[in-house]
C-alpha cells in the first residue's frame, strides 16, 4: 500500500477525522452497493463527499481497503444488534422466534447490506477472508442460538438434531432471499416479497417454519430409520 501524507486543509481548518471517515463510508456503502466492487469509482465517492480522493486514500489506503472497511462496518451493525438481543427471560420457542425476527427486521431495513454480501460472494469472500476485524467479529447470534437450543432440548421442546450454524443459515436464507430476490421473484410470480401489507405475514411465517422444524414429532422418522436398518440387515444376510 502506498503511503499517503495527510492532505493540507484549506484555510487551516481542521476536520473531525471520525466524522470524515464516517461520511466517506456512508457514501462508499451506497456506491459499492449500487455499482459493485468492480464498477465503483473512488473519484465518484470523493465527488459525493465533502472531501477529496487524496483524503480517501489517506484514511483508507485504496479502493480495496475502502471496500473492506465498508464490509466491516456493515457486519458490525448486525453483530451489535445481536449482542443487544435479550431473550434470556423467554421460553425457547419465544426466544428463537425473537431471534428470527431480529434477522428479518435487520435484512429488510438494510438492503445495502444484502447487496454488499452478494457482491462479496461474487468475489468469493476475498475481502472478508483478508480482514482481521471480520475474522474476530464472529456472530453473537450463534452463542444465543446454542443456549436456546440447549435449553429447548433439555426441556424436551426441541427435537431437531441441528447445530447453531445450520439454524442460523436456515433463518438467514429466508431473510436474505426475500430482499435479494424481490425483483426477480416479482417478475416471475407477480408477488412483491417486501410489500408492506405482506410484511407481518412473512415475518410470522419465518418464525412458524423455524419452530415447526425444531419441534416436529420425529417418531415416524425414527420408525422409518429402524425399518431401513432391518431391511439392510436382511439384504446383508
């Protein structure tokens, strides 16, 4: 990375560095989400801020580092929301529903986050893999899910043999698809997945699906497994 000295400020004025960086990240988030990593231009980002291209390079080092910083901030927002989630006082069913609703609400409220994640997947997560901050940030939701699953299994409410990562993927998949695919889904099936009058329907449906999976009566599955085992034994004989 080329070293860039701090640009001189006109008329000797000083700027709040944190505020300047936040402004750059705000504009960069919109630009990367709109144009993608390849299509976004630092010149355009500078033109839309009250700063210069040189100042952007001073603070972030380059386009790649700027995009990584945008991703880091985008992920930190949802991780902060997960950390603040309080479900300890709820029973396992209510707790897992609340967690699913948190993901639903966040993804709906942050469509730029969905676009940024889609773009990073196109680039095979190379920026996330190279980010020490994202490597440390983890997901507080996983710890919450583990505790809820453990409580639900001990009480006999949850029957599914699923770990926290798989359940997190299940919840995120519905929430992500609903926002990321709204246009193609609407064009193909004539239904707007983010229509305001359908919001509560989909929010409730997500919770219902997750809870139905976690609490399903699996006695029929176990009987089928035993029958399959017996058939396999007879075949072996």
